[in-house]
C-alpha cells in the first residue's frame, strides 16, 4: 500500500477489508479446530465487541488517568482468582505475556548464584522457551511418559539444580491435552525451595467447568500446596476477544517482581505491570463483558457441551480404521495419530473439504499427529467433523504418504541460510513446488513432511526464514 493522497471513505475501507479476508479461515462455526474459540452465541460476541469498542481508545499506560482500567482489571482478575484458588494477578495480552511475567517474577524473586534455570517438560508451550530466550534463563527440558504424555515426576526431580528458579507444569499441555502431575511436581519444587508455575492458559477457564459437568480433573490451581503462579487465558476458553489472559501469583511479593518501573529519564514516570506499556483497554473491556454476558450458567453449559463433544470425538476417532487417539486427555483437546495414513495428507484433505485440522510435527519421540481443540460450538457439528475425518483418512490412504524429491531433506538440512537472501530462499522453495508467495489455503503436506524430517533447531531456522520471506 502507498498512503492514499486523500482520506478514504469508511464503507470503501470495510469492503476492502472483506476482500483481504476472503481467504481467511472462518472464525465462527466450528470448522476451524485451533486458534479460534466460538460459543455459538452471537449475543455474547456482540457484547464483547461493543465493550471492546467502548474501551478502544483508553490507554492502560497510566492507571491514575483512567481509573476504569483499574476497576475493570480488579474485577476480571478477581473472577479468575475466585475460580482458581485465590492469589493476586495481572491482566495481560495473552498466554505468552502471562508466562513471560511469571518467568521474570521467578527469576527476580530468589536470585541464584549462576545463570537462572527452569525445568520445563517437553510438552510445555514454547512461550517458556521464548521467555527463557528473552530473560536470560536456561531451559532444562524433561521428558514425558511416552504413553500418557504427562511429565515424568522423577525426571523433574532429577533436573532441579542449585540454580533452578522455576518448575513448570501444564494443565493441560496443548499437544495432547493431558494434565501433568501438578500436585507431585509442585510438592517436589517446594521441598527444594523452588517456585512452581502452572500453565493453565488453555485449561484454567475450562477444567473447572468440565469438572462440574462430570469430568475427572485432578487439582491443578493455586489451592494446591507449592504452586506459586498460574496463567489462564480468557481469550481461549473464556471466549473473550484476543488479547486477554490473567497471570495469578500466590503472593503479592512475587507479583511485584513481575512489575517494572522506571524513573531513569526526564519524561513521564513509567509503571508497567505488563511487557507492553501503552496499550488499548479494548481487550480488557471485551473480556470483562464476555465474563458478564456468559456468567456461571453460560460457562457451565458450554462446559457440558464441550465435554460431550470431546467424548464423542475421541470415541468416534478410535473407530476410524487406522487412527488412534493419543493418551487419555481430561481436557477438550484431542490429538490423533496413525501408523497407516500420512496425517499431513489427511489434514490437507480435510482442508479441501472446508475444515481446518491442525497438524503437529513429531517431537521427542511423540509421533506426528493432528490436534483438535473442541469448543462450545463443536457439539452441534461433531458428527460432520467425524465424517470429514473418516473421509479424509480414506483419501489420505489412497493418495499414500508424501514423497519428497530425493535429496531434498539433506539439501535443506545442509543449506547455508546466511548465504541465501530472502529472494533466493523463495526461489529455492518454488523449485521444489512450495509457493511461499501464494494466497488462498495452501497444501501443506510437503512442507510439513520436510520440517518433520529435520531436527528442531533446523526447523526453527527455516521457519524464521519463511516469516522473513512472506513479509518481504
Ligand atoms: C498451554 C498453552 N500455554 C500458552 C499458550 C500461549 O498462548 P498465547 O498464544 O495466547 O500467547 C498456549 C497457546 O496455545 C497454550 O496452549
């Protein structure tokens, strides 16, 4: 875009946005089984959108200038604390920011002699690796049980050192939707004088409702001894618009370590509870309104529907020839793999049929698989979803696994990326049939198969290059 010479009319702009969005996955309706969370209740989304808009231009930078922010945040954080075992908290822009603040608080709470370290199961979200990268903390990755996908308590215990500042547990971890042995991990951390964070970004605002609806959910919140902080995303199963998460701390002294203040310049005084400084209060307004518009009843009803859909999906997938559900998840996240059909081809086949099923690469001994996040809206389309999975599995079986050009993986593995500029990288991808400049809904099986064959560090280098090329 070049800046228009004269300002343009709003209707024209909105029409253009519609055109820009025409290849996007749909955010409503339940056919996209990751990224988006749909209640299936338009009036709730409308309440959120209107409240978001109402708070849009309020800047959370200075709580003394906009006291509405303090009151709203107190109410939202208070609701989360009430459901999840108490504590005090911070409203943040998402799971990653909540985790970043929990890691910062842990790093600064009890300074260690060496470089600070944290113990992180391999199934924990990459936000912990990102926080470690930004904050100068070393990750000690620990394995999970190969059958249950839950963190190994013995491995956690063995990985704690003098310099460990944090042990991480997930409730649930995203890839297979299972809850780590949170209480045991917290007890071990506490015995060794180490803080323990529970990543309940996905589960915090889901598991309590599933439990009330009849699911077996182990204790995972701040009421469990030894848990010192917990993250809970309202923009996931809270169904709020994006930009809404809460990080809770058991102790206000720990929360203070997450804060930042600076008076070291001649400008206005900076006090930040979050990574961002100036930011819109829109997401806070949206989250506040969503909680109020749904209420306990609404969440419980969504929880019941979610539980019923997740059970039906697990049982239905297990009956599809060649597919198997991974682990025995307590949550509403379902992953399935196959020894007979290529799951990356299956995912492309589903996409052709108008459904997005999220592929996950193999890692740490866990095979490549497909991930489905079941939400409040899934139940009404669960039979259709199962049919699409069965049809896509049949089609994938007929097509057979992706065959990569001979030597491609070796070539990508040995590429000197520093010697290639973005244009040359794009040309190389095109030469093997991968169009990085393409629009629409792309076939991803080849890309996923190549990535799957590479070690994680190489995958990361290639993904960073991909990002650089698509934003060229
Ligand atoms: C378990 C878990 N933690 C953290 C995150 C990161 O959340 P966000 O994408 O809001 O930063 C996610 C996202 O899916 C997640 O599943």
